[in-house]
C-alpha cells in the first residue's frame, strides 16, 4: 500500500509538471511554495496553467480511474469471473447510448452527462429485470441479462450515430466515445468527487461480505449472510461508480479489467484492502495514460486510446501470475 501511494504521488507530480508549456521543476516548486523569486506575471501564468487546465484533468483522472477500478474489483468478486469488468451488465453500452443521444439532442454539455448516467442505470436495471423474470442460476442469468442489455444499447448507439449530423454531431460522438478528461470544469469536481468517494467507502465496508460472496452462494448462505440483498447492494454501488466514470470522461476501457488483477497480485485477495489498492492504482494508471496522451504528440490524443494501448502489454506481462491466481 505505501508503494501504491508513492506511485500515485509520482503520477500526480508527473501530470502537473509535464506538458507542452515549458515549465521546469524548479519553477513548479517555486510556484507550489509561493516563492518570491517568481515574477507576478510568471506566477499568474503558472497559476492559470496549473489550476485552470491541469488540475481539472488531474482530478477527473483520479476520480475516473478509482471508480472504474473499484467497480471492476466488485464485479470480479461478485461474479467470480476474472474477466468481469464494469461493462458486464451493460452499463457502459447504456451510458454510451445516453451520451450520444444527449449530443444529438443538443443543449448544454451537462445534459449529455446526465443522459449517459441515466441510461447506464437503465441498462443495468434491464439486466436485473431479465434475471428476475427467468428462473435459474441468479449470477448466470444476470450476466445473460447484461449481455442482452449491452447488445440492445450497442445497436441503439449505432442507430444514433447513423442519424447524427456527419459534420458536427458525429465527430463529437466519436471523440467522446474515445474518452476525454476535459469535459468537467473545476467548479463541478466536488459534485462528482463526493459520490465517487462515498461509493468506494461503502463498498469497502462490504469487503468481508464480498469475500464470502466470492466463495459461492452456498458458502455465503452457510455464514448467515443475506446473499441476494448483498449482491444487489454491491452491484448497484459498482454500477453507480461506472456510470459516474462514463458521465465524467466517456468510454475508457481496460481499467476495470486489468487494474484489479494487478492490485490483487500486490495486496492479496482480501476485498476491503483490494478495493482501496485498486482505486489508488487505477487513478495512477489513468494519470500516466493522460500524461502520455497529452505529451507524446503535438496534439492531445484521446486518453481512452492510451489507456487501452497501455492495458494490452500490461495484461500480457502479468498474465502468467494472473493465471496462477485463477488456479
């Protein structure tokens, strides 16, 4: 855990100090300490760069990375599936459709964010209703419901892109689907930070119950736990986190899949500790992806692209250890 905190601190420093604007480490530290050695004009330039441009991106990266990693950790524990991710119940597909629909309907940018959040929840509610309607193994039917809901909203997303204006709306939809950390202004960050941190904290309180659920329903029942109620509670909380992440940054993949495995290799299988570690590691991972996306090319590349480019080799590097953990 101290190593993860040190890694997060290093990624925060990298995100704040590395960019196209020429800023040395000395100037950064002078501004951070309020040194009188900086001229007022230079201090104002650095303040605008840090507070108005880089700090919002840093904050969104931390929130989105932590939310997706915690959500993926919960889904892997509940479904006892190492390939489970936040999109397993259709929340990502529903949010993508909602965001695209909000873009073509027009209006302020926050209407798109709200639509993404609402339709993400609708997709998971649909999956849950399908699982309730058809008897059978509850976890399996819930996954099947998620597949059906995801397929439906993916088709609806294609329909929305077909109907969008190809010169203005369609490029906006495509760019948003690739992920962006510049959609949330600084003044709105607290409204997103509170539910994300509260959701992660509530999931951590359910850590020992998640440990029991990961053993199977019969074992959890034998311990006297209300399995159905606990599963519904943690799925709702994890879904809210995933929907909040899409609401803030669009579609960013791999974090909810690979980060829980990396954290599990470092911290062990205990879900209370694992949720905290996954959140920290997910935030650091997205900060690194954003720093690379902003600085490796002359233009900003969508952060979702770099998150996936980093995820593939990272997953391959730890695949051998992950397979041992599955066995």
